[in-house]
C-alpha cells in the first residue's frame, strides 16, 4: 500500500510540471497584426456536415507584465457551407469593412 501511495504522490508532483510545460505563452509583439486562415469541418446534429473557413487576426493592444496581454480579435471573413456543396455562397460573411 505504501508503494502505491508513493506512486500517486510522484504523479501528483510531476503532473503540474508537465502541464506547465505544455501551456506555452504566445508573446505577440505590440502593434503587429497576426493574420491566420482557418479551415475545418464541423458536424451539426440534425443538419449535417459543414466546411468552415475563416480569416482571423490578433493584435496585442496592451501588455500586463511579462505573462499577460490584451488581444484584439478580428474576424475578417467567415464561410460556412455544406460539405456536399462547398461552393455555396449564401453562408459567406465579410467582416473586413465593419
């Protein structure tokens, strides 16, 4: 029983360290706009499968110390189309002029 408790203790001590290593801070430089394109698939219950495309950007507008930032998120475009008809344009939204 003591050996099992020792293993649990080791796991409890190592797990937070492993999780800390996995969570990396992305240091966005102030004033720069980082633009990303996203494409993925989504399944909506009772509606079917969809292709999702988006163009988003992040801008660091404020630093709070060495590990905190305030980011401005912009959604430039968003497109949602059925997987069986991906050229359908009725689900396209352009937010670039908002």
